């Protein structure tokens, strides 16, 4: 796979220049996938107006992407091990680019939701190949630098998403701007595809175990979708009987999935989620922590973007600017997290979730107590900065502490489960928050002040739920070990 020169003992291995160029190609794909988790938030109000979309559609645009992304992660990684990560990356990136084109081309809310789900599915296909190929291309002593660069790209891509989306909509108008938010992926995708075909190394085929748990994937997907549909559509439809029946069916699918995983493991099969991982109570708590935390923090800007534009009448760019303090805090917190994790252990996670909780409660109180007409970027600056710092401190070392609850030989499977739970948490968080935001919205007048007051009240209720999620996450941190070897 690699033409690394064998180094003298103690020397840093020489990595071919081609490997670093290949890393750039891989990170172009990672940039696109993570950019699309945040850039779309500021476009939601203009999408709603342009397509006359329902409130549920806005939740589906975010939740559908996150859920499809998460469900694809584990099977995509296993397929890559068997047929080669290069072509899994290429196929996923090609599908992501095409889906981005159709997202921007959508003429109805259904077309947009379908294209967005396919886009998320494609992202979940190629993102595992990025980390897998870094593992294969770089020796251990250089790998940390490569992953550090990847972490920086993740931070920058998620941070600039709202600003870039706002700039595009400001420059090209509401009708064309939201379409270009999706089409910004097209030139990056085409360049990355050509470069990937030429520059990415192959030769890692056949390392994976034979057999794939497709029935497990179907049961898990059916269960999560059955839970998500009524959470998103229930409020819009007035909670008819079918929503409760669908919720019950979702629970049954999840239970059937659990039984199937146990049966497959006993028959020496290859379950999607190895049941023996949950023999570690700390791992079970850590997985729930990942789900709850991502439900809390990914829903913040769904709420703020809609409130800032639809409620207060600000532009998409102004909405994007609101998120800048959180982005800056997140990047700075992530940069310090490894050093602090080595020094403080689990305490860094407690500090991180504590700061997020304080920031969200502060935001909730600001929306609850400050008149809507007096709310400005400056009102939210400090609480968003505090929450951003906490989020950066938490997210980077969090997975290491959860993986540390299982045996080293199980680290790969545990990482896959954590990645899925983070995306599922994002999807569920948006579904619940969207239901609260729009379910409590009651505009009693047509004046701008009446609209602003109504949206402020609903946004406060939504942020209260986000804050409650973060309190639960704070308590779940105590399930993790006090210290781990972060290297």
C-alpha cells in the first residue's frame, strides 16, 4: 500500500509527497460533507418561502441528512475494507456531488428532502474512507499530524458554513441563493473526483471480514425512521393515531434489531453493532452521552436561524454572523482540548458540557427576558462564545474517553457505533426541537412586533429543551473513565 522508506530506529519515517497530496484530496471530501451540516441552516427560511415548504420539511432537510449519514457509516467502512477504500470514497463523493446538484434543482419540498437524504447517505459512504485511508497511508508517528490537519478542516468547514451560506444568499438573492448553497459543492466535488481517481492509492482490498449484516441495517433503519417520522410530522399533522402507532412500530423494530444482533453474534456472524460492546456499562452510558449531546448542540442554530430570519426579519448573512462567536469558541476549545485532556482527564469533558449547559441556559434566559425588539447579535455573543468553547473542549476528546471503556481490540467497532449515535442524536434533536419550536408558535397578530414576540417565545421553549439535553449530557459524563491515554 505504501512506499514508505524504512526508518532507522527512533527516526521519523519519510512520507512520500504523493501521500500528502492524497490527503488534500481526501480532506476536500471531508470539507464538503461537514460544510453541508451547517451551511444549510441559514438557508432554511428562504427555502421555506421559495418552495412554500412546511415546518416539517425544514426539520427533514437537517434530520434526513444526519440520519442517512449515520446509517451509512458502519456498512460503508466494512465495504471499504473488502473492496478498497479508494473506490468507496470515489463512489460516495460522486453520488454526493450529483445529489447536491439535485438539491439545488428541487422544485418541491419532497424533491428537496429526497435529494438531501441521498446526499447524507453519500456522505456517510465516503467519510469513513477518509479516516481509513489516513490510517493506511501514514505510519503511526506521522499519523497524528495527518489527523490533526483533518481536525482543523472539520473545525473550519463547520465554522464557515453559516457565514458562507449567508454571503451566497445575500449576493444572489433568496430564490437563487439557497440553490447555490448546495451548488457550491459542484466545483469542489468535480475537482476532488478527478484528483481522487489519479492520486489516491489502491491496494487495500480484501482486509474486511466476509459477510455483511444487511438485515440488521434494514431493521435499524426502519426503527429509526419510524421514530423520526412522527416526531417531525406529528405536530404538523395534529398528532393523529398513526403517529403513535408508528412510534410503537419504531420501538419494536429497534427491539428486533437488538435480538438479531445477539443471535448473529452467537452464530459467529458479523453483526452491525457487536452486542458484547454493551457488556461494558460505561460504554453504554458513553453511547447515550454521544446521542444526547449531539441532540443538544446541533439543534441550536436550527432554532436561532429560523428565529433570526422568520421572526426578527434579519437577512441570511446577519443570521450567519450570529453563529460566529460559537464557531470561534469551538475552534479555540478544540485546539486546547488534547492538552487539557492529558492534564485534567475526564474533568475536561465536565468543563466542556458544563460550559455548553451554561451557554444554553443563558441563551434561553436572554430570549425569555429580553424583549424581542431589543435582541441583537451582542445579546447572544457571550453565551454563544461560552457554549462554543465548551463544545470544542468536549467533542474532540469525547470519543477517546468512550472508546477507552472497551478493550483495545474493540476500538474500531466502538468508534463506528459512536459515529452512528452522534448522527442519530443530531437527527432526533432536530426532530424534537423542530416539533417544540413550531408546535408552540402562536402568532396572534400581523405586525412585525407580534411576529417577533411569538417567535421569541417559541425559540425560548426550543432552547429550553436543548438546555435540558445538555444537562443530561453533563450527568452522563460521570459514566466515563476518569483518565485515558489520549495517544
